[in-house]
C-alpha cells in the first residue's frame, strides 16, 4: 500500500520516517516537499529552535532518528516557571523524575537537515518536489494529488503536513477556525554572561510570556511575546535597547544578557481545523492545529499526532486493511482527539491567565503556581504533560 504526504518540513519528514521504520518499508511513502531545499536553507533562520520533551525524544529514538539529532541538541535539566513581580514559582528538575533530562533544544534547520538525510536512506520512501498542490481527486479506493509541476501521485491515503492553513485541506473543503491573540513573538538567540547550566526559563511578564531555552555554550534561544499594539516600538529597538528591555523583564538569573542575534517577528494565533480526517485524507501537526508557543507544546503535540498515525497505518497494513479507509482514519481521530483538545485548552487557558494584568488574575495565577509547587497531584499532572508522557 502507498501513502502520500504533502509537506516536507519537520512534521512531514518525521511522519515519513516513522512509517518507514515501523513498517520496515512495507508501506510505501511518497513525500512532497512544498519548498525547494535551496530556498529552505536560504530562508531558514539559525535562531529558530524547538524544545523536544523527554517523551518526544523517546519516540524519535524508537524510529531511529534520535541518535543523529542528539548530536546537535542541548539538554534541559531544569525548568523555572515564574511570574515577574509575583511570589509564585514552580521548578521542575530531571533528577526529581530519575531521568537524564526534561527535554532537549535543537535548531529547527539542523533537525530538518538530519531528518532529510535519514529519509534518503529509509526503505520505501520517495521524495518529490518542490511542488504546490493544484488539485485533489478523492475516489472510492484511492486519492490523487496534482502538483503545479505536472507531477500526479495516487495512493490509498493523503496526509496534510503542510502547515496552517493547509492547501491540501483547502482543496478538500476543510475549514479552519481562528483565534487571534493580538500578540507577536520575537525570536532570537542571545548570549549571557553566565552559563545556562541546562536551565530553561518560562517567565510571565506584563508584555507577555518569555521563554529562554538553553543552547550550546552560553547561548539561549529566546521566545518573547508582546502585544501587537507595541510592535512598531519593538521593531524599532536597536540591539542595546532590546537587551535593556529584555534584561528588565527577564532579570539576572543568567547574569548580564550581553548579545543578541538577528531578531524575527511572528504574529500569534490559535488555528484549528474543523475536521482532522475526511475521505482518504488525514491532517497532522500544524495542519490540524497551530498553537501559541507558550509552554512549548506545538511540535510535541505534532509528534504525538505523527507517531499515532504511523502506528495506526502500520497496524492496519499488517491486518490487511485499507490504510486510507474511513474506519482506519476514524481510529486515528478517536485516538488523538482527547490529547489535541486538552492541549489546545491548556495553552489557550495559560494565555488568558498570564497575558492579563488585572489584579485578581495576577493574584490567582501566583496562588495557582504556589499550589502546583506544593500539591503533588497538580505538579505530577503538569510535569507529565511537560515531559510528553501523555496518553495518545
């Protein structure tokens, strides 16, 4: 049997690799890159990093990808969560859970390049592109995708892994709902005078959530959210002004913040598809739901989609079932819906709680963090989601 994946980014590549590994090449995979590799390198930014939860790393190891990725990753050994000016805080340490790290940080372009190299050696995988979808035909027993470069591919299943909003989803009349957070994220690499020692920080400030993730040497990957109303001022800051404002919001836990790399700005919203499956079509990752970066849940949720879909497909193939049938895809949907919905509610709830300066909410969130730090059940539930130990 054959499946086709539209989208050659990190989600699509991981799905192709997972299916190839778990099926030992029995399920044929054709992956369509929507961006040429030259353009991907040209426009990739060396300061966009992702945090992989411990559970995500476990799954990547299972499909044979983690050994290569690990060489370029930096471990997170502790996470400090705090509210600027507040008294509530939570600290998670890998030693508390008898694991070597809570997660790993890797630059996105490095991860994508490694996955591509692994795919080129994976059994049963063919890579096409670059190409843009111009037509989709859903027949009873097959689905066909037409690309603008003249390529026509047919398989039992088409998977949208082309981001949000997905062109494949659009061609299949799948609509999206959107919630605008009226925020932008500032992405940059920064250098601090003190080594990070494997520490990650999630700090809630009046401007918005601020995350500092450990990277090699004294570097940290910064994700700093601001109100969209202030974007003109923020974009106008020179390096010295930017570092001064960042120091004020973050504090001195890592000493003086002495240097910033090139800054990039992204609008933030929540976007999710009305349907995650339809006839011979499945959506994964950002094509299914695109989250706010708070708590770093985006790719970790996407990876759980990917592994679950790969397992569902491979099991169906072993049992002689049609991998693109509605029965098989319904199993995937039923399996993933609880985790997807809970993660969306959690990230959206955190934004509503921590992006609000009203006094009752400020008091409430500080009390909540104190409760999490003191009550084992609350702490354990949050820790398991942070670690990616989530039922899927």
